[in-house]
């Protein structure tokens, strides 16, 4: 008998596979409306000028923090999913809120940083259903990105 060493599964891999192998969740119209309302309320409180870009991506969290301290934040069109929302602007708003929460929680773009940012954001949402959506969007999708080295096709999964 020959034994072969197996590489231990990392947290990134485990969470990425939950996302990549998960079936898209069915989300009620009521939950989407509640999420959209919450996003708009949060957006109205942002003390930033969000800038849309087709290509701008921050190299690291500090570069983004520097822009935020100048009162602006670039949001890249390829950073968010607009298929969930009734209007693509909500995906843009979500990404802006998420990135600002990185700043407020002083977290980077590592998996640990994404989990901490999710926890920071989840405390403010109006329901468990919205927390689950955000967990998929923030933690699981980020893990898939880190695992693959590029963005995975957008979807919401409830593992």
C-alpha cells in the first residue's frame, strides 16, 4: 500500500467551493425589495462621491483608503453583480457601501478582511435573509475570487 500525502483544505478553498458548486438561491421579491431599500438608505448616508469606472480597480486597501480620505471612491463595473437587483444602480451602491465598510472596519481584501467587513455590515441589515445574501456576495464570492485568481460568475448561494 502506498500512502500519498494530501494537501489540507484551506478555508479559502472550502468557502470557494461552497460558492462555485452551490446552486443559485431563490430569493423572494420581498427580500430583494428589502435589500434595495436598505441599500438606498445606506447610500444616502455615505459621505463620499462614488465614481463609476469600467476599469478602475484598487491595487490594495490602502490605495482605496487614500481615495476615501480625499472624499471619493472609484467603483469598478466589473466588481459587482447587477443581476440580483431591480436596477443595476443597486449593485453599484452595494459595492460602494462594501468598500466604505472596509475603510470603517480597517480591513484589507484578504479572506479575513472580507469576513470582518461582512460582520461589520451584517450588524446593520434588517433581516437574516439579507445577511445570507451579503454572506454570499461578500465572503463566498471573495473566497472564489481568491481561489480562482479571477472573478467567478456572479450568483447568490445559500449553502
